[in-house]
C-alpha cells in the first residue's frame, strides 16, 4: 500500500481552522495593542531589534535547524544504526524544555539564562565534535539531545528578554512620557520585535542543514559546519554579556533583583 508522507500535514488542517475561528471571534480584547505598520516599523531603527535577531537565531534558529537536519546527519554519519526510532526525541525535548523552563527566566532573568544557554550550546557542539571523532553514536546522540534541551530553554529566555529590554529603552527614549505611555509603547514594540525576530530566526531551518551539506561536500564531513556553529555561539555569548548582563549592562539592574523583571531598589 503506497504511503504518501506529504499528506500527513493535513492532520493539522482541522485544528488550524478551529484556531482561526476562535481567534477571529474570541480574541476581542486586544484593541489597545493595535498598531499600524508605520508604528511597528520603528523597530527597524532600534539596535536591540537587530541584536535580538542574532540571539534568537542562536536559540530558536538552532532548534528548528537541528530539528530539520539532525535525522539525516545522524543517518549519514552512522549508517549502520537505525536512527529513525530515536531522532524524534531531539525536537520533543526541545519543545518540552521551552514550555517548562519559562519560570527560570522569569525568576533569574532572561539575559542571565540566555548567557548560560549559549555557553551550554557551545559546550554541546564541542561534545558533538568529540564524539564524531570517536565514531561514538551514543555520545553523539546525547550531545544533540543536550543541544535541543538548551535551545528550548533559550527560546523562552530570549523571548523574555525582549519586553524587559524595551521597557528599559522606553525610559531612555520617552523620558517625558507618563509611565503608562512608556509601557504601552514598550508592549507594542516588543510585540513587533518578537514577530520580526521569529521570522528571521526561522531561516535556521535552511542554514543549518545547508551548512551540513556544504561541509560534507567540501570536506567530507560535517565538522567544518559545526565549528562555524561554535564560533556563532561564541559571538552570542559575547553579545549577551557585553550588552545585557555585565555590570552596567542594560538588564543588569533589572535582573540582579532576583525575579528577572523588577529592578532592585537602590542600595543606601
């Protein structure tokens, strides 16, 4: 009996239709969040929009890119092993860590969590490189599961950073506005930045598998692509620390209070 895998996507159609109707008829409490394109396009003038595009590509872009490329990479590198029964675990772990780890960012701050996420992802790539050199499937697989877990946590932490950043920025950009006006502008710009960074980061689904393929064609293995990913994560570590989490960074005073969102009272 023929099996047409492309038809599997149709299973989501009823749920999409139901969600669309629910959104159209039920989401009637968002009037205050409306913003024209002109109002939203101001984000292209915000440097933090572009920085967060880079960082979110490192978290969500990695998650979606690894999800797209991991099964084929594992099959190519370990052809003697039937990897298909196991590779679904990577995206599953990444998805679960995304929804279950949000409280960590709320408690300790998205910037601090993101910094540790990128350190973890750099170590994960080093682990993948090591176990590839040893031709050890168990270690290779475990390191990728670790990467999926870290990228899921990073999906939550980078999202948490954006509204915190924009609230701080509105204090600087709108010093004469009322607190309510600054908050409203921060929420509108945060929503636009979240949408834009998500769209940019989605290209990870292309670049990571393409990186593997190009590396294998040019060098005979995926190691060169993994080294590039490692260097990318190092840039993310530097950016996160230098701009947001170091003493004097944009989010330092907000996040050192302990709940990730409320500035710590000034010390006597």
